[in-house]
C-alpha cells in the first residue's frame, strides 16, 4: 500500500431546499391561507477518524466531495427532506487546514472523532412564515442558502509513542524489525526507508506500544533537504525519542550533533522532547572505541546512553526496560510528577508540562 501523508481536496455542503408558495385548498374552507412549507437543510461534509486507516491514499483519486441538497418545501406546511450528510473516513492523526486561510480546522486523533468541515445551507422559508395582518396571502417564499465551500489541506501525523530517529543507515529499520512484526525494507545503503514504518512492541504486561521509524533525517532536513522536511512532523506527537547513532560511521559524535541541530531548527518542541540515545552496531566495534564514544557523548548530554546491536539483539532488553520506565504515565524521567495534561499534550505534539511536586 502506498503511503500518502498529505492531500488537497475540495468539499461543499449541500444547498438548502427552497421554500414553497402554497395555499390550503380544502372543501368548505374558502380562505385557508398560506400553507407553503420550509425547505430542508442541505447535507454537511463530516470527517470521521478511523484507527484502521494508515494513509491518505484515497484522496489522491477522489478530490471533490459534495453533500446532498435539501428538498423543496411541500404543501400543507410540510418541511422538505434534509440532504444526506457525507461521512469521510480519515486516519487517526489527520490535521485539517483551510487551504486559503491556513486556519487549522481540527485535529482528529481519537477513534470515532468527527469534524464538520462544510456545513449544509439552511432551507428557505415557505410563504406560511410571512403571514401577517397586513399580508394575509403572501405569494413569495425564500430560496435555500448555498452550503459552505472549502478547499482543504490534509496532513497526517502518525500517532506513535516512541519515535526512532537518526541519520540514514543508522539501523532504525533493523531495530523496529527486531522489536516488532514490522518488516520494512532493509539494505546497506542510505535512504532505504522512504516512508515511516510503524511497529507495535509488546510490554511485559501484554499492552502494545507503537514505535515509528522516521526516515530521511540529514543535515538541512528542516529546510527540505533529503526527506526530513516531509517526515519530521510525524514525530511531533511522540512522547519519547529513541536516537540511534551508528558507531561504525566516520564521526558518530558529529552524527549525533547533526540530528540535534535539526530537531532544534525544526522547532515545535522537538528539541525538548525526552530522549534516549542508543549506540547501534556494537557487534562491529571494539570495547575501547565504544567506551570512548560513550564518554564523549555523555559529556555533551545528560540523556541516558545505551549500547546495542539491532541485528544480534544485544542490549535490546535493557533499552526496552528504560523505554517502559520513561513511558510511565505518573512519573517523569527526572522523578517529578506530571499534571493531567501531559498525555493529551504529548498526543498533539504540544510542549510537555511538568509540575514541580515530588511523588510520594
């Protein structure tokens, strides 16, 4: 299945039905008066989040959506039928923008969450509505109003708790393949992974945690260099970043600094997101070199540093234990308690708020 995380579409609500001009025509009722009904309301265009969808591919082939028009009012004060709404299913994590104003209309993050993006027009009033002492037989009615018309931009931000980041060929795809049932393409050349890969990793309790392998981060990614500009937004919602550093590269320390600079340049709180650093491919590195790299990195950051081999799974167990500890909902990585907005903010990629109150 092709991964598409951005789409532009056109939506239009249905037109409201026209009001009707009609008069009562009944036996023995010589002056029945106006009896024209109101028109029905036009249908609306509604987005609904579905967790079983993973891509915006459907919107590459269908770009225009219009709801049904409302029906005209009827005689005997009968209101016209309402137009049928259009329910459009989108993946959880879809952000909806108005293409002309750049206003964010909504962020669909939960299963079943809905968002009305184009309201249907109101139905016109029938002549019954205009009856007055001065006009006992109005012969006019109002037409229905047009529905809302919008051009939208849809952006998909994957919902994952852990984002795996690093330079190309750092072993991100190999790691997610060893941790989960995901089977991304793996090869010995850069940019093997062209789209994000999701994998569910089971906790000891049996619960599943979603990991995301984010491709294309290189120097200048925040400006569109490589693939990073397209996929950096997918880690905006993650609660924890797992930063892989290839110990076999020419300069692993420089590799680490490049990614940190890109996170800082991209903004949106990514540079402040909790991190774990993992030195990967230790099966191809001697212990003295590994110790030296760990010491140099530890002088640059207070973030925990782990050593592992995604191929042989050496050190993977210790890494996962730290991940589960950092994802605990009640305790932060520095021992302070979080307020109730932490999980909601993390899901939406907002800054994380901590209360400076020690846990008992």
